[in-house]
């Protein structure tokens, strides 16, 4: 196992420590239990947003803490849910007095731990709403999931709900817009290589030199099928087709297209995928009016990519365009 | 070879086409000869900035075209210099009537081709100045280089000189500030794995499972030494030490610290490297006042990282902070 780490058991703590050192004006890192919050603390009168999950998907979630997005993020161990003892203080740190929205990817551990934390916060007087993200159309149930998995669409939920909170929407309204994004976003990914969890020390699954896994999960969970070394255009069709079909996209609709890298794939290849995905949407008469291309929800050093499509309406587009200032997503400020 | 590409010979064209589709308000892609310019065209009365070089280092250079940075970028074939027939129209497209600065990484092919293009542009009445970037302290001469190689420091030259051009500095002044950045920036990188050039189809060099190349070039050129699987903290010392020594950093100085990924390394590992690099600078009494962590100058899917330190003065810091709107670097707008 070749990695730029020290002790495999310390990698999350050291990485988040470095993250805090690199962005001192933006975030505060709280080491034990580990969570990351906005440097300025909760904003009084603003709905708080908290997300979290296993580490290994950086910049998700700590990279999205800041103005117009999250108030706090809770990194678990690599590919392991954070526990309520960390989610609770993160929720308290995000609470500006008018309630907190938890944005939770649909994995059994995450769902249980955020639910427990939400109940304990409620008992202390913090009203919590939960938005569940389950955008992965690849498989119905999976290794760690009942129902669909939550993947790259999470970033879009965090951005748009975050902008709604920033403009002063109520707790119910922020949860509702987050829900609307979650209902209108779909994703599917593929892997060219496996990744290695540091404390495991070996690849999380086996993939032959001439095999590609279509419908991979962000923890290397099995997908729909294995195919041979097909050209990028054909591979992109395997992803875009199910995404657009499941979304029921019709001609004349407007979408945001996110081509996301799994961590080990060159940006140049993501743009090759973007090119074909945009062509396929154009063939369906769908207009791509917003784009995002890069490593936003990763799986350590896995080579691969995912395609995410969000059906936009005017309000969502406006909230997408609103200013954001986080380590990994920034514009307008 | 597993890559998200179609025909290996078409990868640059298709990737840049996808880049143009993803960022239509920002850039225009000119297919033959291939170059990328600002969507709005040259800004009258503003000094133009052009850079370019072999592809495979994305987001360098097309990802830095836009407000406050480059006016045009010229992508060559993978790891191959662009030719004058592309550099000339890019320079013309960048010319706002008051001259153009070429920012050139120190590789023999790039230097010759930009020089030829500059002479031909001069013959047509466009005054061109050249800023040469040679920030890599690892080796004195290299495979494709007489003198030091130009690596990740290039991004800092492009950003700061670009901000100077945007505020209305003269051709001489923009070239001078670019030169000052080039003189005050040093870098060094390491590789855990090799990368594979698409049309070659096999890794560009051999590295055993228990070897790491210290001082690697961004085309996989040999570095200073091979070491075993050392912890990230020790590896970071191999990079930061020579960089800081060569720069002659003294206690009390202020710097920008860039930890750059080579393309295949997880962001979480880059923050582990950042943590140690910042600690080592603090040990020397040097203050890190600006930071950048991510994939900015890459080598396809190579796993590895580089450390870049720029000695700042007040003017450079102000120009760094100035608004920038490109695909890969954006703030203040």
C-alpha cells in the first residue's frame, strides 16, 4: 500500500488537522470528538446545516463548510459513519436558534447515527429536520444500504439548501428545498480501479485489467455489471441513460450536469465524459444550463467517474448561483 | 491501459471540446490549430497573457483562462510542446493593443516554440515579453530541460501577473511582476506511481511497489533519489527542506504554501502533506499567510504531490487576493 500518510489509524485526524491549518479563516476543527464548523460559529437567526459521513470522500463534507453551504461537517473514520457523540456537538455548533437541517446520505449507519443525534438534540431543545439523499440509480439495495445509495448529488443538496438558509428561509422551507433537490437529482458511477482503505491495507475489491465496474458505489460496493475496456463515449452512455431515464427527463427541461471524479482520474478524462454526457442530453432535447466538473465526492484514489443530473427550476438555479465560500466550492465572494 | 478516453490520438481535442462545452460563458475553444481564449475576446488596452505547454497537466493551462489570469492558453499534445502555428493565433487573440506576455515553463521545446511565435508576432506588430518559470529545485538539468524545470509555481506566476494586467499595468510592469514571482518561487515533487501517456499505452517509467521517486518531474522525469515507503511526514521533509533552503527563507518572512496533487492522489493525503509542510515552515519562523491545496499542475493519473513555496511581499499578496474567474481558480467574483 503506497499512500502519503503516517499511521493509518491517524490519517483522518491528521488530514482534518491540515485542512484546518490551510483554511484558518474559514473553518474551526474540533478534535475530540472530531467535527468541523464555520470559523465564525453559528449565525444567529439562520437555519444551521450539518452533514457528515465516513471519510475518504473528500472534499465531502468538510470542504463544503462555509458561507452559503454547511455550518458543520462530521467526518467519520474512513468509509465509516460518524457517531452521535460527534454529530451532537456539530449540531449544537451549527444552531443559530432556529433549528438545524441534517443532510444525510442513505447508508444504514449514517441514517441511524444521525437519527439518534437528532433525537438527543431535540431533547435539548434544538429542532432538527433530516433530508435524506439517495440519488444513485445503479442498484436498489446495496452492501450498506436499504434503498438507493446517496452519492454525488449530495453536493447539490448541500449547496442549494445552504443558499436557502443563507437568504433567511425558515427551517421548514430549507428542509423543503433540500428535499426538492434530492427528489430531482440522480447519479450513477463507474470504476476503473479499486481503492485501498488505509487501515485495511489492501484493495476493497478485485477488478481485472480489462474490466470496468458500471454502477459502482462510493465505497467500492458492487454495481450493475462489469464490462470490458469500452471507449469513454460508450461508458458514458451506460451512466447517462439510466440517470436520464429514471429522472424521466423530457425535451425542453433544464438541468445541471455534474461529472464527478472518483479521486484518481485525470481532469482531462472527466471532460471527455462531460462532452459525451452533454451530447446525449442535447440529443434528448435537454438543456444543460449549469455545469460542474471535478473531484467533488471521491473514493480515495479510485479511478472512475460518476454522472449526476439535477432537474432545475428557476428557484433552484438562483440558489445554485448564490455566493458560496467554502474550501472546495467558491464563487461570488 | 485503463482510461476514460476514446481514440488515444483524439484525447486532447475531445477533452478541450468538453472543457469548452462545460464553460461556455468563460472560454472559446478554437479547434485547428487548437487554443483556448476568453469568451469575450481580448480586452482593449489590457496587456494580454498567454501560456501553454504539453497537455496532461490539467487544469494547467486552459483551466486558468479568464478574468484576472490568462487571456489564452495553448494545449499541445500530451507531454508535447504546442507549435508556433497555435501559439501565434493565441497571442493575436490575447492582444488588446498594448502587448502580450508569454508565460513559459522551462522545457526546451516550449522555450523554442514560444520564442519563434514571439518573433513572428513581433514582425506583425505585437510586442511580446516572455517570463520563464523554472521553479523546480530537484535537479539542475533534466530529460527535456537545460536548467531547472518549470512546475507548479507556474500557476502562481499566472495568477499574480494576471491580476497586474487586469488592474491596468503596462507591458513592462506585468512582465516585471511575473519575473518577480518566478524569482521567488520554488517547488519540488515526488511520485508514488508512474503515469501512462495515452498514445504510448504503457507507464512512462518503472517504480517498484516499495519505491518512491523524490524530485520527480511533471512528465515523470527522474528526480534526485528513490526512497522506500517512508511516512508522509518524512517524505514532506524531503521536499520542503530543499525548497526552503534554495529560497533562502529567513525567520519572519511571509509565504504562500501550495501543496499540489499530481492527479491520482486523494485530497485527504494532500492535507496530510500540508500539515507537515506548514509545521516545518513554522519551525523556521516562516509565516504561511496564503494557502492552496489541490490538483493544480498534474501529471495525468500519477500518484504523488509537490510542495511549492512563494516568498510574498505586500504587492504580490494583494495581487493574489484580487478577483479571479477561471474554471479552476475562482474567488471575489
